[in-house]
């Protein structure tokens, strides 16, 4: 797992993130398939985001982000923003 900081990231394959503080995930370019990993007794919901959409990520929440391309060659860039700053 990676600790998140405020940054823009190019996501080329499934990438696992876990923040120590609350963050938002914003799709800067492309489309994202996000799996929010839940508690053991809950299903892990899949969320699909497109450019400009934002997802609130709680502190210590585990998410997996991967590209969800519409066309071959589509890229995914996401912006992580630390809500504590």
C-alpha cells in the first residue's frame, strides 16, 4: 500500500492506495474503475468515475483504482487532495 500525498498521478494499471488521512480522489483525465474495500462482512463496491468526478475517501480506507478506458490508448490521471491541509 502507498501512503497518499497531494499529487497528480497517471494510473496505468490497478493501483492500491490507503491514506492515513481523509482525501478526495478526482479524475483529472479519463475514466476510473474504483473498488472501495469494505469491512470483512460487507461487499466491496465498485464505483465508476469520469473526468471531473470526485470520490471522498475516509482516513485509513483502502481503495483500488484502475483505468476504465473507453477507447484503446485512453489514459487515466487522478488528483489526490488531502482534506487535512
